[in-house]
């Protein structure tokens, strides 16, 4: 760590935002420091609605309370038709979103939930300060599961048009930083090692049943990528240097370099 400048203050980083920081620091700064926001995209809102619906199922199942599919569908309906944020429904209307959501909630409840032994659902973790890096890790862990060897691991629900391929393989590329933070936070919260692979529960939000693939992908040892070794620094070291020096450069090649996704798009000097 001696090769890196230590920050003078501690800066909080949400697990869900770390990928954004590495993809385009300028966009991360606009959203997380300057607090600028765009209306949520239709598929982002759909993903939130699905997430809330299946969380109801998993939470009540975990505490051995009765839960019905109809109850989950009602949560989905409310999340789509009465969202607590501005939503741009240009790309997907609400009726279509609800139909897709209902189908995927059923698929998750039928094909994914029964195969998992969850010990935690929507686990809110106390922040973890890495004082030598000047970073405070925060986040809520979607799922903590136990595998057949009694090892603990974290899981996260991911939705999107390309979350799972036609071959059934779940897209895990790009999720390691977020999964690494969740793994670190889970170990801190549980006070025991979390060593099982991080799991991505993928749900493809296609309009037709044929295209709505689901699956489970795994990421081995995501925390190692963040923390690094004595010989090689981890991603958190690089994040600390970006934050320390305020080097929020832009990435015009980012797939999210678009006015729909970036609140700094119209004034960004890195696109010119």
C-alpha cells in the first residue's frame, strides 16, 4: 500500500456503484457526489419491481410464514404502477412490464428459489471503514446462502435484456467488484468467512416467454479482486486513488454513455 497515496478523509462507496466508478468515474461523480439523477429507465423499474416481489417470497419463506404468488404479484403491480420515482416508459409500457414481471417472478419462484438454502434475505450491513484506503463500504446484500458443504456465499438478483444468454449461461462479467464488496460486508456482518462462490441469479427481461431465460452463475473469490495481495494491489486501491485525487475522468466508449443513463451527458467534456 506504500505506493498509493492515502486519502485524507473517508468516502463512502455503495457496493452497487463500484462498477460505475471503474466504467466511467465522471458518471459516478455526477450520481454519487453531485447527486444528479435521470428518470429511471423502464427496464430498471421492472428490475426493481421483480426484485421486490421475489424478496417477499424469499423473506417469508425464510421465516416460515405463509406466502402466495398472488401476494408477490400485487407487490409487482404496485411497484410498476405506483413507483416512488420518475420513470421513462418510452422503451417499455407498463402493461408489458407487468406481463414480463409476472412471468419472471413465476420462473424464479419455481426454478431458482427451491434450489437455494438462504440464511439471509436483504441483509442490511453496517458500513465497513477501510481506514488505510479512506473508503467506507456500504450496501444491502440481496441473499446469503449456504451450500452443500455448509459454506456461506452471497447471491444477487440481476435482471436485464442480456442477463442470461440463449445457451442458459448467466452473464457474470463486470459483476466481480460489486460481489466482492458484498462478500466483504457479509464476512464482517456474520463474523465468519464467506468463502463459497458469489452467485448471480439471472433473469432475462425479454417480451416473449421463449426469450425469458433464467439461470445461476458463479464468481469465484470476488473479494480477492478487490483486496489484492502483497504483490499486487486490488481494485479498491485504484478506487481510493481516483477518489483521493478527484480524477473523475469520462469514458465516451462506455455502453452507458447516453443521455438516458448519465445525468452529466449534456455537459460532459470527455465526449468532445
